[in-house]
C-alpha cells in the first residue's frame, strides 16, 4: 500500500511554462492582434477627434462647397462646404459609440433571459423561446426601421430599436450554452455543495457560457454599425447635421461622378471597421475557448 | 455483529417516461413500452465506516441509485433514511453537505474556469467549515490529504492529469466534511496504472477519516481488495449482497458467478471459460417474466420463468435473489471440475 504522499506532484515548473505560453498565444494569434490594432486605432481617432480634426465638422462654408481634395481639405468639402476629413473623424465617435452601446444593451438583456430560460427550463423556457421565435420571424431591418419610425429618428430610438430586435440572438446563444453546461458534473457537484441556483448560474455557469456571446457581440457591433449607416442613408439615423458615416455616404452619392471620395471614403472606413471587429471576434473565439487553454 | 447503517434505502424505484409524439402514441399498439424502470425495488444499507461496493453492468441502474443517494434525482417511490431519519426530498445546504459524490469523469466534474484554490475556498466559506483566516491552511490540508501539494492551489483543472483531477474532485468532496462518500465509478475513466493509486487513496480515507463509502464499479476486480461488502446489481435490482470474501468464495447467484469468472486471471485455472454470459442484458423497457436473469442463466428452470424472486438470506450477512441459490453447485468445485476436464481433454 502506497501512502498518498507518494503521489505528491509539483506544479511550479509547469505553471510557469503555461503562463508564458498564454502570452505567446496572444502574439501568435494573428487575427486577434490585427483586430486589436485596427479597432484600437479607430477608437483612438474617435477619442482624439477634437485634436485630430482640422475643422469644425458642422460649420458650413457654402462658398467653399464641393471642393476637390487639396492641401487645406485633404478629402475635399461636401455640398455645404464642410470638411469631409473632419466629419469622418467625428463620425467615428458617433458610429463607434452607438455601435458598442447598441450591442451592450441587448447583450445584457438577452444573456440574462437566455441563461434563466436554459437553466430553469419548464414553462418559463417555453414562453421565452416562443417570444424569441416571434422576433426571429421578422427580418432585422424591417423591425428596426419600423421601430425607429415609431419612436422617431435619433440616437435613443436607435438604441431601443436595435435592443428590441437583437436581444433574441443572445438569448438563443446563451440558452444553448447553458443547456450544455448545466448537465456537466461540475454543476451537479456545485448543487451537492449546497450552492444556490443564483450562485451556480453567475459563478459557475456564467463564465463558461459567455464567451460565445462575447464573440457573437463582436460581429454584432459590425451589424449594428451597418444598421446605423443604413438608417442614416435612409434618413432615419442620427439627426443632421451631426457627422455620421451613413449620412455622409448618403450625402456624397449625389456627386459620385464628380466628387467620388465623398461617398467612397466613408464606405471604405465602414468596411475597415467591420474587418477590424470581425478579426477581433475571430481572435477572441480562439483565445476564449477553454480547449485551447492547455 | 452488524454495524449501524448510516444510509439505508428501502424499495426504491425510479421510472423514466419516454417522451413520444402524439402521433406515435395514437398509432402505438398494446405492447408498446413507454416507461423505463431504471430501479425496480432496491433495498440496500451502508454501514458506518465501511466501503460497500455496488457492482453491475452498464444500464443496471447503479448510477441512478448513486444519484438518488446524493439527492441529484428524486426516486419515484421508496424510502431513504440517513442515520435512521428519513431524508427530505429537497435537501437544504447542511443535508446535502453530509453526502458527497465523486464523479466518474474527472474532466467534466471540475469547472475549467475556477482554480483549485478558489473552488475549495468557496465551499469552505459557504459552509463555514473554517474561519476566513484559516481557509488557506485548510485547503492545503485537504490537498495533502489527497496527495497533492500546496502549489496546486492556484492551478486550473486543465493543468492536471486525469488521476490528479480525480484527487482534486475527492478533495472537493471532503472539503465540506461529509460522513458519506458516494463514488460513481471513480477509476473507470483513468489509466490502469493510476487506478491503483486512487483505490489506495479511498482505502486510506476510510481508515483515517472513518468515512462510509459507497463505491460504484462495473468490474468486480476493481473492488476485490478495497471493499468490505459487495452488492451486485442486475437490471434495476440488487441480486446478491455479501461480505467481499464470502461473495468471492461462495457466490449464491449465477450472475455474480459470471462476474467473478469474467475477471482475467494469470493462473492455470484462468483457462476456465465454462461460465460466459450469452447475450446482452434485456431491455429495461421489457423486463423478462419471472426472474429477470433467466434468459441468460445456465441454471434456469421453469420455476425461474414463472416466479420473480426477492432478496432472501442464504447465510449470515449474505442475501441472494435466486430461487435455486441453495442448489447451485459450489463455485470452487465448478472451477476445478472445468480445470480437470480441460486437462484430460
């Protein structure tokens, strides 16, 4: 009979190796680094807009309208003589803020409802998931446009409209993950340990199910920025004269044959932002999946 | 001399109902089976300070019984007594603390995102086992008890091997100071080389802490040197209970004999292949009439197909659910006969 001490094992060495490997994984995770750089630069531009922008984004100079790019106006001016570059920089502030906030609200609502539905099951689950089905039956843009019409254009109604429509995705994702996690033995063990349902859901299941929702949120920000741009293009978005990429594309498209940069450059910025967020989401999904944490 | 039972179940049954669509229920004919009896009247008692092995094939209901004992599932009917008092269906924090479980799969039984130290700390504080200042010392004591060092505290489960994970799972079960441990096939997911060390750990826990342990296994060989008593389960029933040495030397149920004979041996007698079970265990949706073992039993007679035997005493502390228990040929003689037959052939 061997005593338990015969199996004593030291972890110090392995532990240190794991620590440095985690840091290396960050560097080696190309898409995560590219995403962080792109999104980080965009956030920096948005934050530093008052310093970076050469002109007031809403000051009109009708005498200088529709100028071609020059040393004074690198991207030219729009039909009201406003500097396109300055509007682009200030627009980053509006679009990124609305994009992130419009994701945060449904992320919280959807995750909480999905987790409760998945964990407790029963009639609560049935009712919640049928409501989710109803929301899913309507196309995203149709619902958003209708809701913005009802509440009137402006930032607040965009938040309400997007939150009302997109919480269902988070509810579905988190519910599915909770259904898997709650059957794991560690959840049974926590119950045997005398822990309450609230504690198990927040401390034991939560951290294991949220990574999928966080990854989805990254691509959802892209969706929401597209939605804001689309609403801006349709004249339902942020109220003019606030600088915003969607309304810039809308304004610029009239002059696409003579002043192509007015619509094209904001369009390219939207594409780059989406690319950055997608890369970030991709990289995060690699980093957050526990299978990779060896 | 019988020790006082710490845990006793009587006439426990557990049925599961198969969910069927309305259409299939309407078209179903008379002999359709939609209800499954995982446990069909189980009587068992766990004595203080003993290791009782519960052995049976997959699907015999041993895991279901383990789940009922720890309160993970409620039985369809039957009684569950803890120290002679009926256990409530919904256990409070303190009641669930007293009976802890070690799971089969050490990979899904530890939360991948909680470090070993945080896991133990949460339990110790929740049940106020020790004051906050002594949590670390107590955690280290628990780790040492299961053969791990202090530096495992800040590590995550993914940094450990299967055997080490099982040690952590045992430390977690012990953290809340239970007096009963239910181990659901705790070594069957481990490498053979590691199995022995974990079995030793269970033996030392029983010796040093006086724990009462129900050790579920699908293999008699695993528990031969560990348990004091063995209960054999077949298709939702206990078919034989005896002290380990008695069970191995004098099995009084044909199924137990089959289990014993299925243990690989490294001796000349291991060429004995006389008693090999044929066929799969019957579907629990469609339990055979009479003795539930009769379709696979070489000793089955007409009476076995007609009467469903209960668990009856055959010797002191030895019960068997076989009508022909007394008539069964002596096992060791059966062994030697087959050996001589092989030798003369």
